[in-house]
C-alpha cells in the first residue's frame, strides 16, 4: 500500500523507497547501495586498490585531491536509476585539518600515520543528563565517566585526548556540571551484595526520591541479607501527577443520535 509521512505539519506521499523511521529502511538502503557499488567501484579495475569502507550511510576513501574523491563517489551515484543518491564530500582544505567520520575526526599525517580524536557533529545540541535532573547521583556520575572514556578511546595520542576531553568539558558544563572532571571522581558509598549469589537475586525497581532515601533502603536490605538488588528509576514529575490522578473518561456520547457509537444502547451511552 501507499506510505505517508508528516513533515512541518503537512502530509506527504512516499513515492520512492521507504520512509525514515521504518525498521526495514536502513537494511534496504544498505542492500541497494551495495548493488550500485558492485556495478561501479567493485567492477572498475582502476579502483581495486583504493581503500573504501562504509557504515550504513557514511562512507570513506583515500584520495589525493577533492576532485578524485568526487569522481570516486559519483561513479557509485551514477548507478542509481532514480538519480536520488547524492554524496556530501568532506575533504580537508589544508593537510593539517581533520575530517569528520562518525564519532571521530581523522587526519592522515605526512608519514602516513592516522591521527584521530573525539568528534561531535555541529548539528547536535549540547544536551545530555542534566546535573539537576531527578536521577540518582550514581547515574549522573556514570554518564559523565562514559563520556570521558569514549573521548580517550577515540583519540590516538595524549595531546588529542586532551582536546577530546575539552569537548566533553563543554558539553557537561552546558548541562549544569560546574567542574566535570572533579565530578567524575565523586565517591558513592554503596553497601555490597556479597552474601548471596547473583542467580538468587531479585531486582526491585523503586522510584528515586533522594540519595539519603536510596542509601537507607540499600542499607536495610544488606543488613537483613535480603536477596534483592534495588534499581532506582527516575521519580514522577509534578506535571505528571494531575494527569495520572484524573479519573478515566466514561464511555458516553453527547446525544442519542451520535454517529460514533451507534451500536451502544441509549440507556448505556447517555451521560
């Protein structure tokens, strides 16, 4: 059947392919582009020794100039009978410039070595788990630590790792963390569950209230040696309280001539 989608409060009909958000869309796109690659760069002997890789809709190759990169990817795009495949080429304007690829930016040095560092797209907003959000302190610390771990793993040297950490510093500072690098060293006291095997533990999800309440609950469980592992979930927001406490609507209709529920009897559907 026909596929419709909405954009900017308008309804559109999908004429070619699958729309974004549909689960089969990514795998179908990969298969379709692979068919173009087989008829172009994989069949052209001049591209046999050219490095090439792709991750879903991001691809890379090594070229001596920007025109050579355009020719390489245009040879794939020409195989599209609908003419809808368009490549956006990122090529360094100067040798010292980094080129973004996925979550990193890379640069080929004069000696042939590859340098890389952590990268965040400029389109991404500096939004993550806020310091004042209603989440356990442990969750906030782990989120911040994981950002720094990713930054270090995505860097090829100590100097580039420091540049990557500065990106994380800016991200966390925009979300209320005044000193992010000191925050990740926060020690969180948690009673250990060392008196019972993991196979016998039952998970208990409870709404997060405060650090003191969470710790006291954990301390009581450990003291009684209960086989319970507590998982704190974000508490309810005040704006959700009136909405959830409102009584459900009754199955009524405005008049006996209502066309929405004609199968209901008059005495059962009137207010």
